[in-house]
C-alpha cells in the first residue's frame, strides 16, 4: 500500500509540474533571455542595465541593404521593391524617420550647432557652407526656406548631425530602417530571411550587401539548428538501436524516455513554482540531467535480466541504496550552487535538484509498472544479457593498465597546464559568417558611418543634468570624434546650451552678416527666428536613446569607430560602457563560481559516502569522477581548446555519471555478486552519445560542453574499474542498509 501511495504521489507531482509549465510558458516573461541578469548588481546597475538594453535594442534592430546594378534605374526599382517587401515583413524605413528628423532640426535650427564645443563656432565657415549648398543641384532649397533659414542651417545640421538614411549613394541605393520587433526572435529572423531570398529571386543580376544583427542571428540560428538536428538525429538513432539490441524489448525505450521526461518536467515545474522567470542559462546546467537521469532508468531496467525477472520488490532492492546514493550525491553537488548568493545559480540549484529527485522518485515508484516481466522469452532475454556481459566479466585489470593510465593522466595534466587558457569573450563563441562580414564592411564603406557596441552613458537627477554632463564630455573630445557620436544632446541640448548656441548665432552670424546675406539673395522679407507651430516631437530615433531607471535620468550615445578610441575614464555623471566587456565579465565570473561549486560538490559527496557507508574505503567512489574531471579539463586544454563556462558546466555531468558508475560497482558485493559491468557501460555510452557528440558542433559553447562530457565520462568509466585497496582491502560496500 505504501509503495502504491508513493507512486500516486509521484504521478500527482508530475501532473502538477506539467500544469505549472503549461500555464507559465504562455506568459511573456516565463523565460529570461537577458544576459545582463547574470551580472553582479551595483548602486548604478539599474541605470547601466537599462542603458545597455536601450543601446542593444536600437543597434540590433537596425537593417541596411546596399542595392547595386549595372543600370542605376534598375537598382532604384529593385531597392523600392525590397523596401516594400521588408515593410510587409515588419520593417520601418529610415526615410520616414529622416523627414521627422528634418522637421525637428528646422524647428530648432537656431539652438543647435554642428560643433560640440560652442567656443569653436565659426560664423564664416557657416556662411561659406551655405553658399555651397545654395548652388548644389541636390540641395532642396526654395525661396520660402531662405526667408526663414537664410544661412541654410537646417541643411548644414542635417549634414553634420543626422545619421545616414536610405537613398542614393553613388550608383547604388541604400535601403535602411529598423525592425518593428526584436531581431533575436526566430520568427522575425525567418520572415526577413525569406523576404530577402524571395526578392533575390525576383531580381537576378542585382547585387545586395546586407548589414544588421538579424542577418547574422538568422545565419547562426540556421547553422545551430542544422547541427543540432544532425547530431541529435544520429545520437537518437544510435541510442535507440543500442537499447533495442541490449534489452530486445520496447519497454526499455519507453522506460528511459519516461524517466528523463519526468525529470525534465519536475525540474522546470519546480523552477516555475519558485521563481517568477527562469533564465535560459539554467538549461546549460540542466542539460546535465539528461545524462544523469537516463542512467537511473537503465539501472532498474537491467535488474530484469540480471535477476531473472524477479518481483518488483526484489528488483528495487537491488538498486535501492546505490541509486539513493547517486541521487543524493548529485543533488548535493547542484545544491551547492545555491551557496553563492547568485540568482541564476539559485535557479540552477532548484531546477537540477528537483529534476534529479523527480527522476529518482519516478524510477523507484512508477517505472516498475512500465517494465513488467515478459510473458514469454524471459529466459532467452536473460541469456542474451548474460552473453553480452560475458566479455566484460572476462576482462581482468592488470597493474600495467594502471601504470599506462597514470602516465596518460599525468601527461594530459602536464600538457594541459602548459597550454591552459580560458575563453570568456562572447564575440568568439560562434564564428561570424565570412560572407555577411564582407557585405557589412561594404555597406559601412559606402555609408561612411558605423557604430560600435560601445556607447557613452550620461546620467543625472533629471533630463537637464544628464544633458549637461553629456555636453561637457563631448566638448572635451576632438571635433571629428564628437561628430562620430549619435548623442541626444546634439539634437536636443540642455536649456543652457540652447541659449548659448542661439546667442552665438545672433551675435556672430545674424547681426553682422544677415543684412548682406538678404541683399545677395534678393530677399525683401527675412524671419530667421520664425517658430514652427505646432512644435514637432523629438523623433523616435533620438528619443529612444534616453530613459529613466533607479531614480536617475540617462542618455545613451552610440559611438562610431573614431569616437570609440577616446579616453574611457569614468567622470561624474558619464562613462563609456562596453556591453561586450560586461558579458565577458559575466561568463568569467560564473566560470570561477562554477569551478568552486565543483570543488564543493566533491566535498559534499565525500561527507555523504562516509556517513552512509561508515568506512574510509567508501572514498574510493570519488576516484573515478575525480579522474574524469581532471581529464575533462586537461585533455581539451592540451589539444588547444580553451576552458570556458560551458566546459566547467559539463563537469557536473562528469561528476554525476562518474559517481553513478563507481557507486554501482562499489555496491557489487551488496547485490550478492551480481555484475554491473554491462549496465555501467551502457550508462556511460548513452551519456556520451546523447551529450558527448555535441563536441562535433561548430559552435564553441556547444562543442566545449560536448568534448568535456565525452572525455570526462570516458575517463571516469575506465577509472571506475581500477581495483583500489585501502589498508590492504579492496574497496567495496559493507553489507548493510
């Protein structure tokens, strides 16, 4: 009755977890994809976080395509078609923003300046430039404009302040604008990519160079999807074939799938119950559960042919203690992540511990009902299992093998120490498409402007103070660097700067030069300070670069390639922020914390096995996972692969699977000598196939995770068979429960 009640409770928990998942995934904030939430918090953190988000959104949603053809007219037609197609796919062209920006600059022409430093204002240069624009065939000059803007300040401001927008560039045409949704959404990527491909099919012979995050993200996502589909497909087919070949019944596949699914549901369901949202990085650690929980199912399924299909009670007795030790030790390891006081690690701890315990609970209560005794051929299945295990039983470990293994480990560790290096730079995690990089460079060369991920952050108690601080910072930069910044204060200065700019225009330009200018132009009526009614709103292109957070007002000013080389020292109310450096810092910090958690895991497991087995010989259980962890770090390093956060995360898989192997072999005496060699081999092999093959990926995080798992699990498996003597006695479990 107790066992049936436990099975019912396990089923109810799985149902609650599934309901929790079903309800939460429908909410927009169910999964946290903001990498900034990994970063340590500081007093200024809300402002920086909000600014990074604004800058990232502004930059990532930009799209530019340079259309070229032998016939300029054909290029114009193709560009117009592409713009219409992009608009239908969720795209706002720049020319609409350009018109709004032009109206804003005209309305504020007498309070803006091309110079970031008012002291460098040159009235003679302004007058000379107005003469050039007056006779330019492309300048939209009219009599009405000259009456209100005799020195063509609006056109001059458009040249020095406004970022490049769509239009004719030589014989090419630039189609530029912003996406109306996030460039990181897969549906947006697919829609833009399909639109562009369809357009290319309609315009053969027309060349197009693309620039924009959405194109790189779509290319990377497509590459990752193709790799994962291939690797998952191969590993899935091989694992299915392996399980069928060893167990010769579909129950093995059903049971393994059920346990891993229950573990996944329990982990995510518990995380949703404890946290308002779950960070996607949790799934990097959570993927370790696949290799660990599938082993639980295999160990129970193997008791069928091992015991000649004894009763459920007898089969559970065989794995009861070793499986409990495995689940507890692995859970302790993941629970140790919660000691660092980091939100994402707290989520990992709850996610992983809940998944492991759910899989263990399911294995001990519900799995027995999914694997009944065969109605026929039970003896043949047992004989088949024994035949498969015979080569493992015939193998005898020799001292020479230990010597060779020790030399290999020492050699790998030595080479790994010599060649050890780390990689935390997110820019190197996935290679950028060479073709897209070349196209982007062509667009930048043609446009003559490009922005970097870095930006100038200025902040203050209110909007005016933030503007004054941004103005002061830019005033100290060279003129070419100051113009290479898309700054709010250049378009919408502080009240003090507006007054200063207007005063200089009046005293240095209009008062001494306006009368002669009007006479030269033949103007009888001039109203240079006419106001626009109603006053236009600040265009979204600029307005989106300011905001409020943490009780402070902030401005974000993206830096171009010239501005990015200016001194980056922090000043009162302003600093240069490099989002890439912040993300790199996050991965470096968590790589170190994860490494500390690995050490804490070993300490917790040592205490656990000593308490449970009450003999020093039990520490031999930790030998295999220790060697596995050493090799998982040392061998890839020796081969030139840097250590990253993802390879350290893989060590939790190595520890979990390594302890699993060692505990069951250690417990062999408890099970009256029943061999575990075949099932331990299957557990290790399925882990390598399901996760180790990820090492074939071309994406660094995925590859480093997979290679560390493959090397570590293989080393731990081989080491688990080494006979270890403590005080002259072979290490094995005492016959106690």
